[in-house]
C-alpha cells in the first residue's frame, strides 16, 4: 500500500516537471504580445534558421510551402545562404504579416519603420494620413491565415527577395470619430489574397527581412 502511494507521488512529481518544461497546448492560447518599443532592435521577425546539413533537404522537407516555379530560386538562395530555412522563414513571414497589418490598422507609424522598407512604409503612412483626415478608425481583426506559400524567390547579387502568397480571413470595420460603423462587419470575415515580398542583404549582419512590396493576388 505504501509502495503504491510513493509511486503515485513520484508520478505526480514527474508530470509537474514535464508540464513546467513543455507547457500545455490547448489550441486556445493567446497570440504573443508585441514587444515594447525599447526592445524592437532585438526583435528578428524573419530570421535565418540554423545551418542545414543539406540545402536540398530544406527544400524537400518544405513540401507544400513552396509553390510551383519557386523551387529553383529557393535552392539558389539556400546555396548562397546556408542558414536559410524554409519552414522557419514561412512561420516568420506569417508573424510579420500579422504584425504589419495590425500596425497599419492601429496607425502605428513607429512599428512600421522596422517592419517595412522606406517605399512600403511611405505608402502605409499616406493611407494612414488619409484615414485620419477623414476621421476614420479601423477596427479590424485577422481571423486566420489559411495559407502562406513561397511563390517566388531570387538572388540579385547580395540581395535576396522572397515573395509569399497569403490567403487569410479578415474581419474589417471602419468607424467614424464617434465610434459609429461606417463600413464593414465584425461578424462576417472577408477572404483576402495577397502577395508580399520580403528582402534582405544576405551579407549583412542584420538578420531581419523587411517587407519591400505588397500586391493583391489573382
């Protein structure tokens, strides 16, 4: 009887240790909060992964993450930058997609500075300024990202460019200065399809990729 009790106590202790190390995933965790402004310099939204032993394996293991016609470009990029990891890059791109959209919706110009290159940031800022002039506020929410896939990759000298197709559902509402709904609905998500291009100097010590172009996908 005492042996059973002791074994049960040991099992309970090990279970608690595993919980503390691995955590518990339920599918309902909150999204990670954006980091404070003073920590932005340390954030790497899109960052190379660990060095792969075989660049070809990274492409093979990323089945479904690379669209038709993009594989050769990805292979060329991996050959030039052995730290480039396709699954990690796509995960980072999805995080960047969410962060850029939310910063734009909030009108957070400072956040856009370190996420986008100068041309894209200027376009976003123009749209924010026009929205503010009309007295409108966006109350949007990214419901889910249905798909994120590399559709093009190229290396021009030391500059790498990777374009991804995003298919997402967004609940969009525009309100006036008094909070009245001008357009949209929070109950009906709208499907969107975009192609976003990220750029990085592969010889730079800065591991970050920046959003350099946005287009609507066909």
